[in-house]
């Protein structure tokens, strides 16, 4: 396998890992952590409905 192919595979693998982490794992963890921290800080039950990372979703929510 040529050096360029190896570099391309490594770059694609890192991008895939970054994408999976940023779009799937972090939002799930953030919902759990935020819910627990808000409940603790506010001293009342709290929940997080949705964690969104999409700029388009944020713009549409502001328009409503």
C-alpha cells in the first residue's frame, strides 16, 4: 500500500471518529450531564428535551 493511501485512510478514519463523537456521543452525554447538573443546581427536577448542534435547527427555532 502506498504512503498516500495510508495517509488518506488515517485521515478518513480520524474524520469518521470525529464525526461519530461530535454528532452522536457528545449530545447523548450532554443531555444526561445537563439534566443532572440542572436538577442539582436548581434543587428541583429538570430535564433536557433536546441537544442540537445544527445551525439550521437553531435558526428555525428562533423563527418560531
